[in-house]
């Protein structure tokens, strides 16, 4: 059966899921790109139902799911993308992980994102963390949820991994200290160049928002405050997602350079 009306209950649900509050209340979220959908399924997420527009694209080859066809006009209105991919999957969300969950696991390399509010930056950093073999990402004092469509899109599905945690500053600092992490704070005015640091071993890379930087509490607790060298005549800083990528990959380079060839 094809859905043609915006008054349909499923279409109304999709519209509610555009907001953080709507996602929290319904315990559901949206995916409108097949690559991200397959990565979510690979990470253990499940589909409630799927809306599909056959005029735009073939339906994903998935078994035992509830599929409803919609018109191209409706797909244009419910998809978050400017050029819809022909499907919107309504997914069951999972509870956020916090201090109790991260405390049970052994972690060696973590990225800590303090007060970041731009979904695209958070998503890009989650993507980099996955690519650079970062064990866990801690979102500190974050108002974002992982199911924000821009987080999903910019993370290319890395937000669905089970290694992302939401903590307060107090919880995160206590966890890092109690578990023996070296805290490396990224700051424009850092005293040491990133490339002069030893990032092997149990290390937490801490990044703050672009407009405010890291709070004083984090700078005071850091074992090292590091900067990325700037060689240009005008630029004195980089986008936080770019800075985070440089820090994480420098750590990744050092960790792998330290391994015997047989272990690489």
C-alpha cells in the first residue's frame, strides 16, 4: 500500500523524529541513506519500518522488514537529504552509555570532546576516531544526541559503534585519573608542539569547542597542553574536526611505529 498523505501516522512520526525531543520520546530515529543503514544493522540496531519510493531507487535488499511505499513528493519532504536516496528507515534507538558502562571496560586510547555543539564536527570526529583505532569517544557536557541526522551523516555510521559515552566533566576527569590516563589537552596556546609529544601508552586526547576552547578545569588537570604548529601567515587555528584528526592520527602513527613488524 502506498502512503500519499502527510496526515498518515507514520509520516507524522517521521516528522517528530527530526527533533531531539521527538527522538527521545519515541525511542526511535531516522536513517535516510542505505550505507548508514547497513552500518547501523551491522552494529546491532534494528528497523521498526522502512519508507521507500520506487520512483527514486530500488528498495534495500533486506529480509523480514515492514516496508511502505511513498510518493516522490512525500519522500522529498521526509528525507533529511536535499537529494533523497529513495528510503527512510525508522530505527529503534539504544540507551546512551555513561559512567557505569565505560567503567567496566579496559581502554587505552580515548578521545574526549568537551562541550562540542556542532553535529557535523562531532560526527566527523567519530568517523576519524573509528578510522584511527581510538578505543572510545567520551562526549562531555554535550547537548547533542548521537541520532542527530547530521551526526549520522558526517560520521558515516561510526556513531553506531558501542564505544561512545556521555559523561559530565566531573565524571570524565575522575574516570581518566582513576584509570591512569595521561590527559593531553589541545589548545591554540599550548606550550608544546603536538609532534614533540610521546603519545604512546594510555592517552586521552581532549578537544574543546572552537569558539570557547577547553574550560579552565580541563586545562588545569591536563598532563600536557599541546598545540598544532601553524606555519602560515594568517591562520592561527584549525577547525576542531581537523585538529582532532591530526591529534588522533599522530597518536595512531606513534602507536603503530612502536610495534614490531609482525604485529602490524
